[in-house]
């Protein structure tokens, strides 16, 4: 007999096996990009579970689909162009792939989740035809205004077939930080397989699960990220759809990411590199095809939370002021999980005008212009997008004028 009010069993979004093992439970949290307007401060916010599971059958680490992608992504407030280091990363990528694939005026480049054109603009400058597929209409419109041809659509098999008919099959399909955002992996990867040209190449960048685990990057878990990916798992998913991962690069972006290169299994023009074999073996050796590594994660997350709260309590008791820098998705997971509100953080700042004048989801910390830091001279600046610590520390190095210090919470609390 089923227990009264028992939740239905969750199933793996790739292999459909029943999910029984919790990787980490971060409690209840609002959607990380639903920033609160001043006239909404007294209104109810929806909170959803941040309970992450691991599948014992295929080892996919995943969050249940509590929120439909339409609610998450149709109107989006993250603009990639506001990170200068990320735009430079995109420029170098465009140079690399243009040379590696010999791209030119007869080529076709498609980016999935193309945001505001931050990446495709570099191909446009080379005279290479591009198409951005971006689910957020407001962001796609901005890309078009910048001369980057974009359509406001969610990507899957149906969109792939439409694009292949209208634009042509792609010589290069790009997806940066989108694979983890997809609830229906079969529709998404199957769509890429249909859109990709016979000798085309797919590159996908996504945060590497190994780095998340080893560096306690629990704040990268939020409702927009449905999956947390190892190469072991991604290889299975791609092969299921007739695609082969033939190369991989390890990148420092977003706290440690992978860039995979894939083509049709039928394409014999490229050989699989040693880098793929070596990384898969390393993931096996580290235990990512067994339960022990997943069981030990939550205890380290709890300790990270305790250390951050100990620091903030001590700072406030000593009469120190603390401000935040940034209002990223990861920051909102951290703030809500640790219960950090204006009792600890006076305000946070963000370069995006879409966020300024609003409040962080759940914790209602005001988001202000970065000029506020110079005006109020806080003793500590907590960097919420810790993966951009060097960029932010350089931009706000003036806090040294009054003896201010930066704080980062991940991978371990550091004051510098």
C-alpha cells in the first residue's frame, strides 16, 4: 500500500530508471532569476525543492523538473555581454573554431541558447553566416538589434527540422552552458543530431561534475540546471543519438568546465583523441561510476555553510559592514540555503541594468549599481559569482583605499 501523501517516485531523465539516492538536499528555494520588483516585496514567492538525485543506472546527477522551461527562460535577465572575461572567452573560441574547421562564407554556424549575441558576433565579424536560437524573446530581440540573426524558440527536434529547412544544416553547432539547462535530453540531443551537417561538429560547454564535487560548488545547483554532468554520462547520451564525442578540453570557466567536440558516429574524418579516453578513465578512477563519491558530498556542503555563517556573524558582531558583488543564479542558491538576508548583507551590486533597483529572490537583498560600493565603503565585499573573482577584484580594487577586503565562499571561505 502507498503511504498517505507519499510523493511519486522520480525517474531518470535519460535512462528512466527510478531515482532512489539523494546527492544533496539544499532545501526550498525560489527561482534564481526571478528578481523581485519593489512593488512585489509583500507578495508571495514560489519556492521549489532543490533536492538533487543521482541515478545508479547511468550516473546522471539531476534535479527534478519542478518548473517548466517556459517559466524559467521565456523572459531572461542574464546578459552574457556584461562579463568582459566571458566575451573574451567567446572571441577566442570563434578564432579557434574558424581555424580548426576552416569556416568561411559558405559555412553555417548555429548557437543554441545564444543569449544577446555575445559569441556569434565574432563569427559575424568574419563574414560567416550565423543563426542564434534563444528561448528568451527579450534577449533574442537584443541580439537581432546588434546584427546577430536570432530566433526566439526553444530548441528540440521540431525546431531543428525547421532551422535545417530554412537556414541549412550546420557545419558548427555551439552550446555554451545550455546542456545542463535541458529537461528533455532526448529531444535536445536528438535535435542536434538532425540539425548537424554530415561532416559537421558540435561543441558543448558545461560545468564539470567532478569540479562541482571536489570544490564544493553546491551553489551552482539551481532550478535552471536540471542536470550535472560528467563525461561518462554525456558520452552515453550522445551515443544514444548517433553522436560520438571525439575530443574534450578542460576549461577554467564557471569554476571548471568541459568543452566536448562531437560528430555523427558515421563520420570517419576525425579520430577520437586520447583526451577523451584519459578523462573517462580518470572519472572512473575517482569513483564517478559508484555511490561512495556521491554519498560524501552533502557533509562537505554543510561545513561550507557553517564556515560562511561563522564569518558573517563574527563580522557583524565586530561592527563591520558587508556588501555583495553580483546577483548571479549561484549567489541566490547560496543566500537562500544559508539564510543570508539584510541582517548579514547590506546590499549587493550588479552591472546589469535589468537587475538594478530590484531585490534578490527569496532573501530580498537590494541590488544596486556598482558605484554604491565606493559611496558606502563597506569593510567586506562578498563576491557571489566567485568564478569571476579576478575580474571583479580588478574592477573594484579601489576598496583598498579604505582597507576593504574581498570574501569568496567557494570552494572554501577566503578573505583577501
